[in-house]
């Protein structure tokens, strides 16, 4: 082999070694971690599950006695429980304030069987765990908000009021995983729990009789959520 050919062979081998040495570094540079400070996540999800509701009511009736000019009071207590199908469509916008920690406003539309459609407005904090060199991000979520999720039983004991006020308190908790399968998008799987609580009173009457009702409704909703996220 000529000296020139030997030099060319050495140069070719050196270039190959350089390429093989640089390529892994380029891969590391191009691959990125998500849910770091400043990242944004837009998510749309469908939630399917059940809501278990328990409503307690105390009804007091006070009447005037014409014979001795006194008032007579009777009190009745009742409890009603129900199991309701839940189908929710959820939209949320998350902003990562620290690495892994996202503040996440959420808007829910709940199509409830045998009831009117309800909405919820929530503020969540979500922590996303980063597994090195993996495209899987486990997460946990905790939030609080307001809703108009009310059962038929509550309608009856609130005098038929259906003004759709956001007077139901909501505690929101969830856990799941996000699968980043292409650059800038992810599949989101979540097991979610929401606790709805409402308390109120209603009264009517005149100078001879008075009827008042105090009611309290608690709903525990369990759903499984499948969603799609766009990551920025």
C-alpha cells in the first residue's frame, strides 16, 4: 500500500471515529426534558366514571296556635343517596413555575345522567416526575374550585332553585402518567377523584307559619381520564 493510500485510510478512519463520537452527543442535545420552568401544556381530556352522592336535609315547620297564642314547631330529618354516571370533558392550561411543578387552571363540563349539565372551574397544582432518558412522566395533582354540580334531590329541597350558581365547592385530586411519544405532544392517563360539597338553606312563610329547610350534599366522584396534551 502506498504512503498516500495509507494516509487517506487513516484520515477516513479518523473521520468515522469523530462522527461516532459526536453523534451520541448530538442526540443528547436534541432530546429534551419536558415540564421544566417556563414550559406550557395545553390538555384536552375525556373522563368517565361514577358519582356517589349523599344528601341530608332538616325541615322545620313552625305554626301559630290561636287557642293559647303560642307557636308549635315540628322538625323532620331525611337522608337520600344516589349513584350517578359521570362523563366529563376537560380543558386545562398548565404553566411550569418550577422544574416539575405546574400551576394548572381547569375547566370541566359534566354531562350527568338525569340531571342538567354542570360546569366546574378549578385551580390545580401538578407535580411531574422526570425519569432520566425516559419519555414517561408520572404526575400527581391537587386542586380546588367551584361548581354548580347539584343532584335532583338538592333541587327539591332548595325550593326548586336551578339558577346554576357556582355554589358547590370542589376538591380535586389525581395521579397518572404522561407519555411523550412525539416532539411536543403527549398522551395523558389519569385516575381522578373529586369531592363536591354543598350546604344551603331555604325558608318561606308568614306571621302564622314558617317553613325552613337546611340541606347538605356531598358527592364523591371517581373517574378514569384519557387525554391529549400539546407541549411548548
